[in-house]
């Protein structure tokens, strides 16, 4: 058993939300640079170049890469031999977000669904925690923008739809989204589970660094097949036409009920922000 | 690609009628930022026949809710937000003489019809390039609805703000044309 003071969580989360919004990860920079070489549209190519330049300005001038600095989602793996002391886990995370969004000059983007009154400090935070063996606490801090989230979809397909049905729905979702979620995007696909599990898997799939292959060779092949179909759509960078609509498709799959084939599709814009913390 | 065309508001019908979907444009001068909540308020005032806190005749509205300005800067990240959420309010604003909108993403048929009727254009800035775009914004003043925070209407003085004409006054649409050009059956 290990004691861990929650004040450390606050400090790390604060740093993570600022870093995530100011410093685009190396995986995304590599993917954007690679995409410049693939893009056939001159305008598309120019847009991809500007996105790389944008990331550079954000990092050097300490300004967020995108004004939509997101709502914060935290995926947590809590070791069952960790004893959290000094306060509540949720409060510690939210205090980190509160401080990070203030000190980092990040936009507060949460409001009441009907009155639209801003909560003022970018809380609450959406926390998905699972208990795992061991003494480590692992957090993935993900500021998620509204544009891609609004274009995300969930389908409860009949089992007869099979892979063909899943593929059609994913490609259709990306084409219908068109320019709205700021392509080039990353597409997270959660297959199986139930209603909420497939959505959660779709979001969790986005945590994998872009450019790293799926561990499962069958899913890897399906990801490649989907990416090709998506990029044949011609939507292109910013939806203005081109060969690079998505930079990657990430799939997670778990068993489903014998009556169902749930599919969650979570679309992530090119400002793909996620920081991993181990405590 | 052609050389960019310069636009300086206030714009006349002729200024926007010469623009074609796919043209690149650089904007110089004063524009206004407004997004969801500000649009709702403006449309309500128009419906009631009241006067507006900003002029619309010949003006450009940028769909923007910037991040806060860090010390020493006039504004934070300042990229476009998705435009369809402003669609329900846009025909009313176009009827008041609004000549151009800067955003990203698709527009409704009602908006495109109103753009053709009132001679206006829809321009796209690069979504997610908030740090880059902020460098084109030289001065910022809150023009109305300060209580809305990031959604307040701001008067922005911009220099060489780069945008692309997506929908022109004839209803040509680069989102449709661009996709058609690069789609492949696979």
C-alpha cells in the first residue's frame, strides 16, 4: 500500500492542461508533416503547412494552438494498492483544471445546457476511472474541443450488419461531418460492449499515439481499410477537397450482446491533445 | 493558385459579387466577432425592430470566441468556430446588410438562399489555426455583451487576415466542388 497526496494530482493536472493546449504532441506533428507529402490539392497542402506553423507559434509564443481549449476528460487507472490522502480525487483533478485554465489563459468553455451560463472555471471534469492491480496512478488528460465532438455518432446496429455495416457508418459519419470537425481528423471507433461502452471505447481509442500500430493485427487491417475509404471521400484538409481527410483510424473492440452490434464513432480534430501522467 | 484579393470593410455589393468560391482573400480593417449567444441576441433585436449595438451594413462577422489574451498580447488563440450553429439567426443578419461571414464548416440551404438574395459571401479561416490567426489581429475592443465572456462581440482590427471564399454570391460552394474533384471510388 502506498500513500499518495492528492495535491500532487492537482499540480500535475494543472501543468498537463496547459502543456496539452500549447504544445502539439510529436505524434501529431509527424503525422501532419507526412500528410503534406501525400496531399494532392495545392490548397490542402498549404493548409497542412499552416497547421504545422500554427503548432510552432503556439509552442514558442505560449499561446493555445486553438481557441477551443476544450472541456477536460480524464481517463484514470488507479492501482488498487494506492491510498489517496489529503482530499477527494475528483476535487483534486478539478482544482488542477481550475488553476490550469486560469494560469494558462485557456478559454473556459463549459456552460449550462439551456441558460448557456458559463461555469466560469472549465469545471466539472469528466473522469473515467478504472481500478487496476498495482501501486501506480496513471492519468490521461484530454482537453477535447466541441467541433469534433458534435460530429461524433453512435449506432446500435443489428448483428447482420457486420463489418460492412460498421464501415459504411464510419465513412458516412466522416463524409457528413465534412469540414465541420476541422479535418484532417483522427477517427476513434469503439465496437461492441453496450450503449455507453462503445462510445467510451471510441474516445479511449484516441489516446493511442498517432502512427503507432494497433496491437491486434486484424484490427490493424480494418483500421487501414477504413482510413483508405475515408480518404477516398475527397473531403480533404478543412473540407476544401483533397486526399487527406483523416490522419488515422483507431479501433477498440470488445464482446457485445448476442442481439447487438454497437458502434461508437468519436471524431478528433487535428488539435489532438492528450498528456499521460504517471504518479 | 491565384493571388489573394484584398477586402476592406465596409463592403459594397460589387466588392463581394466579384468574389468566386475558391478565391483567396486578405482582409484589412475592422471586423466584428460574434458566435452563438451574441447571434441569438442580435436576431432577437432585429425581430423586435430595435437598434443593434454594432453596425451590420457592409460589415464582416467572424465566428470567433477567442481564448483570453496572455500578458503582452491583444488576444489569445483566435480561430473560427463551426458556422452551422449560427444558421438559424443568419438570414435576419443578412437582411440587415451583413456582407460576409468568416467561419468554418457547412451552411444550411436557407442561409445560402439568403446569401444569394442579399449578395453576401461565406469565407473560411483555417479551423484550429488559432495561434497563427491571432497574429493578424492588431487591436481588440469589446463592442457589446461583455457579460458573455468569450462570446462577447468584439471589434477587431485585422491586418492581412487570410481566408478562402467557400460560398459566393451565386451559391457556388467550394466544399462541394473540392470534394468532387478529389473523391475516388475505392
